[in-house]
C-alpha cells in the first residue's frame, strides 16, 4: 500500500543551523509529493510540492527534491529561524486511485532556539 | 479569501454520547475531505466528497461515524456513540479539484476529547 515514513522528532536546532528532515515513501505509480507545515495554533498549510521525478519544490527558503530512485523527498533549509518552529508533515497523493486524498507521515516537530 | 471554517474548536463529551462537527469549505471548492489526527500521528483520511457525492469512505468506521455534504457545500461529520479512542483532532480540508496537483486547504480543526 501507499505510505510515508519521516524521521522521528523532535528536532532541536539553534538559529542559522542547517536543517534536514528525512522522508521516504512507498507508492505504486508516480505520486505527487508534498510538505505541509503546522505552526502553533494554526491549521496545516502547504509548504512545497513536487509532482514528478527530479522536480524541486521550494518555498520560504525550504527545498525538497523528488528522488524516484531512492523514493525520497527530504526537506532542507540552509539557515533556520526561530519562526520556523513548527510540525512538518511529509505527504503524498497517489495518482492511480479514484480518490486523491493526502497520505501523511507522522510529522516531525522542529524547535529552533535563538 | 476566507479559509476553511470549522466549528466547534473544542468539544468534550462522555463516551457513548454523540457529537457533530461542521465544516464550511472555501467557496467554489468541489472537493471536501475529513481527516482524523490522533495525537502524535499524521492526519488520516476518513471521507472524501466530490460535490455532494462520496469518492472514498473506505476508512470511515461506518458503525459509528457518518458524514454528509448536502448541496455540495457545507459538511457535517457525526460520531454516535463516541468511544475513548475517538479522542483526536478532526480536520476538514477542501480543494478546487481532485487532481494530485491540486492544493488542499485545511481548517484549524475540532479537538474532541472523549472521557
């Protein structure tokens, strides 16, 4: 079946540190891949996405590249800020089913201190 | 543009009671989703609507959960009777279409506690 596995948290970093949150997936066909973020007290919001192999999604300094050969979509940011503290969810949409709902990983909590 | 509205924000009920959640999607969005997010886990789809028809309800516990989307706009999710394990955040999301490239917009959720 379709599933997403992301690294366990929490991840604790100092401001300006480099961030990587690993995400791997299992899916039939060629899914679309997403990173969603949930800031404290707010709803889930799309951070970035990639719809085909080798695509790079980017937004707010975050990047992730769709790697079909390793079935991965790791999230990176070169210099994190305190305002990046949030829960990050990797997700996919399988394209070979009637439904197109997102399948999420368990989430990774990021805490950035100044 | 107004986002996805959900109510109530919080609800505490006793087990075996019933509860209902309401969702108003973004205007014009044909697709509506209900997700269940248990503490420490990612959201899990309960049901997906396209307009007022059900696309996927394979993970909806139909012995106690029901959902409807009359007139293809607002939606309600009901639990009757509730169990302790139903304690979770219930998220509503909407999108313009069903394609994998279509962004889903989420409401802030309803946090349900069953005691």
